C-alpha cells in the first residue's frame, strides 16, 4: 500500500515539476521576486500532494520566530522534505547547493533562476569563501539563505558535524541566524522512495543576532540547540 501511494506521489511531483520548471524558463528575464513566487508553487504543490497521497502532515512550532527581514536559516539535513516545506514556511530564500544539481535537465536550469550559491565540495577552501561572498550579495538583495551545516543528509536521529559557513556569513554581514530543527527523516528517510504517513514537526528557534562570538562558537550553540530539540523526539 505504501509503495503504491509513494508511486502516486512521485508521478504527481514529477509531472508538476516538468510543467512548472519548463514554464519557469520563460521567466528568465523577469525579476527574482516573480521567478521565486512562481517556481515555489512546485514546493507548495508537493507538500499538499504529500498530505493527499501519503497523509504526511506538517506541524510548525515557533512560527512567530520567522523573520520578515533577510536572514540565514540554519537547519539540520535529513530529507528532501525540508527543501520543499521551507518554501511554504519562510519568506523568499535560496540555498547553498552542490554544483552537480545544476546539471540536471530542466530542474537544474530552473534552480539557477533562484540565485543559489553553488559550491564545489571538493574545493573546501574556495567553497567557504564563495559562500561568504555570495551570501552577502544575496542578503543585500533581500534574499534569505538556507544553510545545511552538515553538508549532506544524515539518517534520522544521527546529527552530523556542523560546519561554520552559515555563522561566517552572519559574522560578515551582521544578519541574524534562525536555527531550525525537523524530524522529517522519520517519515521520509534519506535515499528512500517509500514514505510513511504521520506528522513531521519543524521547530523554529529564536533568532540569534550578530555578536562578538567566533563563527565556530555560534555554530556550536546552534548544534547544541538542535541536539536538545532532537532529544524531545526520542
């Protein structure tokens, strides 16, 4: 039963992705605001389609902590779900992405329209410099940035090491960090086609303003906060 429902979700998400991404290519000369609003409709559809096909619901704790001003959203990384759901919760934002994603036909091209920060993971030194430089550019343009400090998706309840890219952007620009935790991996695990019904909880913490702390110290605070949230779902 779960397999057939997962297939139904997959078919619907792919058809809608092709349609929205293809039409989105014609918006290449429009403003970022228009492109983002249109292309985010795919994520909005997918979260709704998940509820219809697999009865996966979303519970948001701390919605009052969402900032209207541009900020750095730092989240744990468990599932494809977070990339979709965040677009239904947070104001316009972009992401730090590995360059290989832009090579995907149609989907990668539409991603490029959303001004992502593209990095080469193999070149870590230049990657962090690029994240800080382009992160400042996006924030100055009023675009928030989502950073997954673990770098790659982790199994449910196995929090990886946190890198300090998001904290470094905050230090450089003076913008606040909004810490985020979710347990999506419980229902939509990393690399799994099968998804299980239930409720995904996302916790949005209070904004962390720029301070005199080192980026590594701020990152440690964020990770410790995330661990505390994780323990609540044992």
